[in-house]
C-alpha cells in the first residue's frame, strides 16, 4: 500500500506541474492503469499455510479434513498437480491459501 501511495503522489505531483492537458490526461491514464494492475496483483497474493498429510490419503479425504468440505478435492488435485486424486502422498507439503487453494511441493530432505 505504501508503494501505491508513493506512486500516486509522484504522478499527482507531475500532473500539477504539467502545463499540457494532453500530458495531464496521459498521466491520469497511467495512474489508473497502475492502480488497476496493482489491485489485480495484490488480489492474487495468497497467504499460505504449510501442511503435510500424515499418511497417504485420497484428495477427497484431505479436502474433508482440511476444509471441512469434500467437494474441494478438485482444488487440491488441480492446483497442486497431484498425479492421482486417490493418492496424495505423505511426502508432499500442501501449501494452502486462505481461500483453500495452494500448491503441493516435494518435501525437502
């Protein structure tokens, strides 16, 4: 947020110094696009929590345990490249975001 505010202030400062209407409007478009892009990128940032399945379990069971919602099985398998939904290996970490999705990566030795 501090970066966004600093960019907005810098653009606004340049706008006040601009004697040309076309330049002012171009700076306004840049400001709008930068803010839109930053908002989009920030929305994609997920807080993650690392979990390791205690044993080999189907993704359906992990979804039921972790999210209290077995229908979230597809979130686990599709976003985490689980090779088979019936096997979520205990040698994987599950990195889960606040929205219940995340990535699984091989456990590091």
